[in-house]
C-alpha cells in the first residue's frame, strides 16, 4: 500500500510539472481550483492503478 501511495504522489508531481510546462509554452493559465481538482483525480487514479497492478507485476 505504501508503494501505491508513493506512485500516486509521483503521478501528481509529474502532472503538475507537465501542466506548468504547458502553461509556460502557451501562455494560458488555469485556475488553482482546476489544477487542484485535476491533480487530485490524477493522484487517486495513479494510486488505484498502481495498487491493482502491484499484484500482477510483482506477485
């Protein structure tokens, strides 16, 4: 479970870095609420998928 949460954190940070790069490249800015909501969705998704895949990959 700990590894899944850490992968979720990695997913959130990677998403935020990609979003910041997009904002810098295009000049378009998203509101903090949109960023937080999307980051939360990515974090939950990455955590859930890594938890489900852990048994298949290393089981």
